C-alpha cells in the first residue's frame, strides 16, 4: 500500500496568525491592507494624466510633433509600472514563527545584539511574530508584519516599503516627479501658444486653455510633494539610511553602522539582486545551535543568481527557492557588503536553578554564529554561515558572547 500522505497544515488566516496584507493569485501579488488608499492614489495620479493626454497633448502634437504624445504616454506608462511593482510586491515580510515551549531554556531574553561593521546593534524579540528581528527589521503596526530593511509604511501605495520593493518605490517617485515637470511644461506651452494666437490677449488665452491651466496648477502642487520626496530619498540612499532610522535614531555619518561610502551605498540599492521571499526566522535563540545544525552550516553556501538561490554543491544542483532546501538562517538577508556577527542575547540564558553549571545543553545555547553577506562584481552574492568559538561565562553564570 502507498504510504499515507502527510496532513496538509491549515491555511493561515489573514489578521489572525499572519499579517493584514492580501495574498492574491497564489502569492504572485501581495497587496497591503490600505487598498482604498491605493485606489485613491490611482485616481489622483492617472485621472489628471488622462486629462493631460486627452485635452492638452493633442493640440500641441498636431501643431508641433506627435513625438510629444509618444513621450507623454511613455512617462505615464512607466510611472504606472513602477507604482504597480511597488504596491503588488512583497516588501520583505517575515512569516510568523511558531512559538516554542521548551521550559529547559528558561525565560527568553528581550533583546539580541549584533556586531555590524564594528558597531553593536541591539534588536528586539517580536512578541507578535515570535522571532528575533535581524538588523534593520521592524514590525509595521499597519501591516502587522516584521519587514526586512523597513523604511516606512506608505499610505499612497497602501503597503510597506522594505528590502524587496524599495528600489521600485524610488523609481516610482522619481518618474512621478519627472512626469509632473513634463505635464507642467507642456501645459504652460499650450497656454502660451493659445495666448499668442489670440494676439497676446491673456484672458482669451486662458479661456482657450482651461484644461492646460488646471493640469499646470495640479502638477505644480504635486511637484513640491513628490520632488521633495525624491530629494529626501536620494539623501537617504547616499547615506545608507532608512526613513525609520533617520527620524527615530537621527544617525549621523560617524555613527551609522551601515554607511560604507556614497558609491557603495548607491550600488547596494540599485545593483543588489532582490532576494526571494523570506522564510520564518528562529523563534528561540538556541533553535539553530545543536551540533547537527552547526555542522551543516559550516559547509553551507547559498549563491544568489538573478534573485534565485542555488545550492552550492559540486554538481551545481539547483535548490528549491532558498528557503525549502535548508532551514532559514538566523540572518537570511544582508545588505550589500555589511558583515553581521550574531552575538548573545542580553541577560542570562540559564534556566532557574542551573547557576553557572556548564552543561552541554548550555554550551550549545552559548554558541554563536557569524554571517557574512558579500557581493561579487558579476552580480552574484554569497551568503555563508559558520560557528565561531563558544562564548564565556561571567562570575554570575550569565552567557556572554565571544566578541570579534
């Protein structure tokens, strides 16, 4: 008789054991919870664009060149593509992890420290998603998800801006700024043309150019918003900050652990492959610290080519997406050329009554991992994980991470 099939796990319920985002078409489209805001943004942008393409561009095209219509339609289409990619792509959600009930480990520490390019970065344990957050990860209160390299929750596209859609967001605001300038310029050109044809009678020219004056004023106001947003995010890219880090931590160039120079910061945003969707993070600080996992991770090398993970075996056999072939690593996503070293959680790891006894289980809990994310010139990045020497104990028996 054929072996019985394993039971299919129950589907997660939106807003109960997963975030408030919408999963459509088998996960190919991920929409944020603010879909009404997204619809309003579509009306505000492309309603005005329709008036521009229908009433402003045709008179100018008939008079000068139909290339004006082609360029205008191209700008509107490019803006729509980047907006759709920003709104419909998974921004970098980390799935909820299952809570562990191992009483032998004692109370879970509230924070965990990482060494990032020589700086100590402390992250919190997310009680909602039941995992320790990697550096630059934050929990969005609107989407109810932990987001990798969380920048902000954008109400205009109705979703979070994170590791996987930040580049599309930048292109969206930049092309929208360019579209606003283009609309304002052609609208004023039509107004001046009609005024000249009327013998420079400004009132007559305005009466003939009502649609042009509307789109000119509309695009002028929009340019202040999207143009300022483009300028601000250009500064964030050059200094390698996120909006969340900028307003929450006010990091300067001397204290920002992620700033590796303007050119490398720009390359990190625009020339780093977008990682596949993330798997669950460990919910317990010792989840990956047994001997079998340590031995496995000493030999583990995942190569990312074109956004797909490939198993680093000798025969080059292709993996199954990066998060099915192996358990998810503690730090599944690095940023550019940053080096992350996983330290110990703050506070004692000993269970009550153990004191300073160095049991094998406790030694495993005190083990730490170091992870490096390095990029190669050919657009191929390699993630490697290894186990450094065990940490040491202080006089009170608390576990202290081995510092690099």
